[in-house]
C-alpha cells in the first residue's frame, strides 16, 4: 500500500492480532482479513488505525507503552472498579455531545478526573497500582489511533456505544 510491500498469505507469527510490529527491520501495520464481509470504509479505518500504531512505535518512542502482561491482573469482576469505570465512561460519553459550552466541558472534565482519581486510589488499595499505569498507557496507545479513525469518518455513535459497553458485568466491549 502506498508503495510499501504487502504480505498476503499464511498468517505470520507476528500477527497475533491487528497490530503494528517490526518485520525484517521495517515497522509494519498488520491487518488480518476477516472471513466476514466488512464495509470498505470500516476496513480502511482499521488500516489507518493500525498504520497509526506503526507511526506511534516509530515517531513516539519516548512514550511508554502498556505492559500487556498486566492486563491479566485487571479486576474484571470487581463491582467497585466496574461501577466507577462505568461512571467514567458515561462522563466521557457526555463530553462527546455537540454544542457544549466551554464551562460545560470544564465541568465534565473535572467530573471525569475526580472519578478517575477515586477509582485509581481504590485500585491502589487493592494492590493494583500497576493496573492504573497500564490503563493510562493503553488509553494513549488506543485513544490516539481511535481519534484518527473518527477524523476519517468513524461515527461518534460507535465510540459512545463502545464506551457504554465497557465494564458492564465485568465485560470488555464487543469487537
């Protein structure tokens, strides 16, 4: 794509998922083809998302990446963490409304920060401070490519739907 080599064939060991990895000394965006039909615009946004991951790894190397091993410690069934996470996500959804005043945006941001601080303090008391660091790094790692997808036409409603699914009954969002 765009003058770059494209591998088509059996899945490479580096392709555990849609991601970005260095292969033969070149940072590559890796996108697996789905057996299910996917709209071209959605597939194009997926490619952009993964290309941005490749860009992050090359150009933003000073930013620390999430330790995906910590993800296994995530307290999926912790009712306190889940409840506060759901509140955080609903606050974020309210920030995605159109026509917000500057004062309203500040109020929403303050509410989000207050809940986030309280939830992270709770996780720290449960000896899960490393989960907080993992979350923050994951948000940067996935948030910026998602922003690129939105700029490329991903409907905000899909972002809101994903946020509304997170941590409900301890489950991650679909997809």
